[in-house]
C-alpha cells in the first residue's frame, strides 16, 4: 500500500503548476510552458523518490527481535534440556534445562549448574574429541532418571550442552534383562528335575524297580508339562504384545464364551468340586474383541479363582452393562485374599505372592500379565481388589462392539 503524499509534495506540485500558468500569461509559448511543467514535475519526483522508497521499506519490513531474544525462542522450542556455555559459564538455557536444574543456572559455572561428578571430566575430554559420543549421568533429577549428556562447539567460542532423557530406554532394557533372567530360571528349574530323574532311571537299581520308575516318570511328566505351559505362555505374551497397537473389532458374544469356558474349567482339576455361579444381565451387547484372546483371559482369571479360592467355596462370575459403551466382567472368589502391598505388582511378569504355592499348583507367573496385555489391546481396564481372609475380585471393563 502506497503512503499518502505529504503536504510538502503537494505544495511543490502547485508551485510548478502556477509558474507554468504564469509563463503562459506573460507571453510564453505553449511549448515552453509544457517543457517547464514536465521538467518541474520531474524535479519534484526526483526529490521525493528516496522518501517514497524509504517509506515503502519501512511499511513492508517488520521490526526484527534482538539476537538474544531469538536465540532464547529457539532454545525454548526444544523439548530436551539445552545449555549454551561460554568460557565455562552458562549464558543461556531453555525451559526444560531450568526445570531440571533450576532457574538459578544462568551465569553459573556449568560444572556447578549440572551437579554431577562426571561432568567436569567429560567437558574437558569433549573439547579434545570429535564427535562427542556422550556420557550417561545417573542421579540427575529423580532417582530413576538416566541422562545422556553430549557436548558440541558452535564455532563462535560457545559450547552447546545437550541432555537427552534415556529413562524410558533404560527401563525397557532393565525389563528385558529381568524377563530373560526370570524366564531362564523358570525353565531351568523343571529342566534340572527332569535331567536328574533321567540320570536316576539310567541306574540299573532304580530302573529295575517298576514302582520307582513309574513314580519318577510321573514327576518328569509333570515337570515337562510345566515347561510346556511356560513356553506356551511366553509365546502367547509375545503374540499379544505384537498386536497391541491393532485394536480387535470382531463382535464377540461374551456371555456364550463364559459358558464355554466354564464347561472346560469344571472338567479340569480342582473344578469338579467347585460351584460356578454365573449372573449375566439380560440383553448385554457383544464386545469388540478377539475371541481367542478373550477365551484365554477367562481361562486365566477363572482358573486363578479356582486355584486360590478355598476348597468347596463358590466362584461368582457376573457380567453387566456399564455406561453406554462398556461391559463389566467380574470374577470373585472366596479365599485367603491378597495383602494390599502385593496388589500393584500382581500383573508383573513372574511376580508371585507365594512362589512355592504357585509353582506347586502349576502356575507360570505369567497369567495375570497376559490378562493385563489382553485388556490393554482391547482398550479396556483391569482392576483387582482383595480383602485378606475374605477373597479377591478381578473386574474387567471392555468396550461394546460398534
């Protein structure tokens, strides 16, 4: 948009016009008056052109922020803590760095700002080595946090200190290591028993006694089945985790599935002398799910109720609507119950309240972990409540089918 002409420009144009008219009145020719008029206007335009150009530039170009303000904006846009250091002093830091280390770090020595004994040594070595591979800092922030500190020079006498949060990766690696160790231990125990009995049966004295041989073979069969159950659970857990980002969308009749699972459980060991009381609200909608995984979920929670409930006590299974789009499934037993301290860890892999009792009953320590992953894949919710001496209730919320 062009700016309006100034009063001085208008006045100059009027003067040129008056002089041209005066020349005509005093007897000048039309040609001379026209030449004077064009020349006068040209002089006016030449005089005001720099002013117009300067005005256009001022109108188009917006004022730029200062370099310091722009740099701070760039730093604050980063999610990781970042510090800018000059001559070992922190000259700038983003909000993430101030949140981690404190607002007081500006103008502090970087070795004081990042309170960790390994920082000073790494800063000195980072100035000599390129590229910087970083150093892990433990104890910075909360107790469970792990940070990777990397240093880079900007070429202007400044040093950029970048802190990368590695807490999630460290936790995942620790879970993997613990999982491999626990799985190896669980497999090694029955395998050692099987190998021991095989060696014993290889002895002529033990192998010749039919009663001893049959007893040993029975123990070996139980241990082999325990190993098979553990391997099956590990494979199931792996498959469920592989599909956890893909929500199942088949319509599953959960009421009918409860009936099928109960018939199988009643025929299994420990289920023949137990009464299964099923209460299903009429006209309950189908749930959106994977029928095979929901069947495994029911087998696990009903099986646990039979294992850990008191002998002869009933198992109560109920299903009802919950809100507009959810179904609530609950399995309740009457047993010894679980102490509150154990409840948050029940769905951890291989976690057992009573390891000896669980192994004696054939448990692998993965049942509730599998249940948790199935519920998460179905976009549901799992809740376990227990009263010591009274019993335990496992409640599961599942979304209805569209």
